[in-house]
C-alpha cells in the first residue's frame, strides 16, 4: 500500500509537469507575463566647473518632468485599483492595517468594480480623480492639466510638465504615492546652469540633452558637446546607476524594497586656470574697444608665461550659455578657430632666431635703405624712410626691411625651423574642441620668405601668438597652453593637479632676454605703441597691422586691416602675457593701426589685471590732474 501511494504521488506530479509544459503551456506563459521586473535609471550627477579661485562657473540644477503612460492610464484594472484605494483609505482604521491586510480588502472591491461598472466609466473616473490631486500639486488649473493630457490622444507616453523645481517635484510625488495614481510617473533630469552665461562662453562650452534607451524605456541625460564641457566629459559626467524592482502584470510593486540597486556615482569637479575676474575685465575692454573702433569681431587672451595657464580668453561676438541664443552665428572661437595674418607681431621670430644664433646683438646696426629695398625682383618698403637702426629699434620702429635683413642672416631653412619650433603651422593642443593649426609654407621664393618675416604669407591663431610671446617672457620655453588646473572630488580632495608642460626650448634664456630688451623700445615714446603704456610698469610688446586679404579678387583690400598688440608686464619678470586682436575696424577717428587701436585696449585691460593680481609697481606713477 505504501509503495502504491508513493507511485501514485509521483505519477500525479509527473502528469502535472506534462500538463504545465505541454497541454496548458499557453495559459501559463500568459500567467508568467503577469510578473516582471522594472529597471529604473539612476543618473550620475554632473560635476561642477570652477575657476582658479574656486568661483562657481557651471553646475547642474536638478529638475523633473511629469510623464503620462497611456498604457496604464487606459488600463481599467489599474483604474479600479486606484479608485478602490481612494474609497477604502477614508476608513479610520486604514492607516493602521498592514500591507497584506490592505491588499485583502482591496482585491474584492477591485473585482466588484470591474464586474459592475463600465470600463470606460472607470477610466474616466480615475482620470478625474488623478487630475483632482495632481493639478493642485502642480499649481495649475484642472482644466489646463486635462487639456494637456487629452491633446495627445495618439501618443502612448508623453510629458505634461517639465522643468519642475524640487518643491514641486516633492508635492507631485506625494500625490502619486498617497493616492496610488496610475499612469503618471516622475523623472528627474538635470539642466546645466551657468553663473555668468556670456563670460568665456567659447571656453566653457555647453551641454545638450540627449535621449538614451534603458531597459525598454528612454531617458534624458546631459552630454557635453563643446568647450570644457566636451573636453572633460568623462570626468564631469560621472557614472549612471539603476534600480531593479519586481512588479506584477499591473505594474504594481510586489515588494516595497528594490531587489537590486547599483547606485550612481556623481561626476568630479573640474577647476580651470581661468580667473573669472580677469575674464570679466578683458571681455569688458574688448567689447568697449570693438564699439569704439567700429569692429565686428576680436579677441583678447591672457596667459601665465610661467605655467602656460590661460587666465582669460575672450572672443567676440559671444553667445549665452543658458539659452544658446545666437550660437549658430557667434559660436566660433576667434582665439583658436580663426586664422589671420599677424603682421608685425610676427617680427619677434626673426629677431629671436638672429639672437639665438648669435648673429646680432640688440645694438647691431642694420641699414634700412631709407625705406626702399630692391634686390632683383624683390622690392620691400617701410612705412617711414629709415636709414640705419639698431636691431632692438628694428622692432621699436617696426621696420620691414630691417627685419627681413636679419632673417636673411639666419637663412631660409633655419628661419623656417624657428617658425615651426615656435609652434606655428601646428595645433597648440589646448583642451578645447575645434582648434585649427594655421598654415605656413616653406619655400625658396624670396618674396614669400620676405613677406613671412614681417607677418604676411602665414596664417596663425591668436593663441599661437600668445604661446610664442609666453616663450619670450619665460626664458625661451614653449609651453603647452593649459586650461585645466585640477580635478577635484566632491569632498574637495584634489584628484589630479596639472603641472606645466614644456613642448620644447625654442631659444636660450639670453636670446629671450635680448628680445624682451628690444620689445621695450616699442612702448617708448619713440616706438609704435606709446598708447600701450601702463602707469607704474614697464611694458614690453609689439604692434601688428596687416591688410586683409580678399579671396574673391586674390588681392589685399586697400583700407581693411586686422590690427593687434602682443604685450607683457612687468618687464623684469612678466606675470602675464596679453594678446589683443581686432579684426576689420572701420573707425575714422584714429588711424587703423595696432598701436592706435589694439594697444589702448591692452593698456586699459592690463592696468586692471595688474591691480587684480596685486602686482607691485616697478616704475614711478605720475599723479594725474583731476578737475574739481
């Protein structure tokens, strides 16, 4: 009998397995679909961007959006569940019941509603019930919320409210949870906010919201696409996480606690070499100068010659990082993405090469042919008929003929080596997207060679000029321009600190000192840039004026120029290098030269920068007379 009982039991079990796996397979597959898991995306917060003084530049503000899932909203079972909850939750003892006790009371009421009421009426009742609780939480009228929901009849899920602040998010979430509203869900998002949205916009860059798929759903995430936001995306973005919860076929949680959670990891903070006070100064002076001299565009770069750190970089026209207004027309970074013929600011390359090769000294006399040099087919002119000038005064007077003659002493092949070693014709590799490398061509054509020696027949970026002058300022070391100062964890601990990176030694300290000695003549009363003087400091620098090229005609315009000034101070130990480039000024109030347009902008900006950096004056300051 015992054997027969055991055999019968196993036979029954075997038949049950056959019934489940073969005869009623379809029914049980459908039943299995009533249970599933829900994976919820947990975004990693984006790190902050700070300036060198810990001033906040960019941060992500948490916002939320309210989504409607029409699948759930049109499900009569879910509607009945919410309405049954609403009816039973008014009982005095309801809040004292356990979850299991609440479920025991809900089941029969839900079944009764489904059996006795029309399903369409149930769905309408639930929608009115949901709107009655959500509209006050959103602080909008019920009619407005209903209109938003009903105007998307074909969309299975859609957003009815965006950019909710934390307080609104909490109210809406409470309404959904307490009243078991079905078909409504909240999704937290982040939006980048820039403290000064038009300062250094070409450097900081911006993010866009991209949609990604996750567990058969979609989510939005900020992604850097330009500037610092793009260059350090892997550092700023952090790591996303997720939460896995078990649900039944109605989308309701089987267990209140998630079964698996992978917490998100927030991004780290990026500290830049930018000083936002300096950035504000140069942007103010640049905009004022462009307005005064009627110019459409320009840029100012301030660089620390000892570290290669970019203290300020202003390009105009600019755009607003928060709204991205005018980005299509103003998004180009003049300092790194536009090239120009530098004119006489390029003459320091010939002087540096000649000093480094020990072919001349600052006092070596050079005959300048009284303003006109003819050598075969080559013909060069100066803007003034100079006779004999010392090498240092070739820069002070900006003689094309004299600079060509000292470059000729160096020789074409070696001169081209110096141009290349100073970084021209190649990217500086600053951590900003879209940088161009400019262009120069090695040639044995004497006309092209002569033009290059005084800044024509070569295309450069303002940043390349800033790097070259920084090498002159620091004793001959070409540094990679740095925009990143440090990577900082959320607790304030520095994870990585950037150190100066020497690309190459382009000249000796002695040769660099001689170039600086020559640059001092430029800002004297006898030089071309008296207007670049800064009270209390000896300024070193060089003017540049280049005719603009007309690609349509293949010739240069008669009265259109790109004017510039490259300078540094204090002379004995430069604390910063400042480059000013103004493109196509149309003013008639002053002559269109680097010394009359770019130099005054340099002087005003440098005076303010020196004060901000607390530089100690090295020259006596003559008190100005103020009218009472």
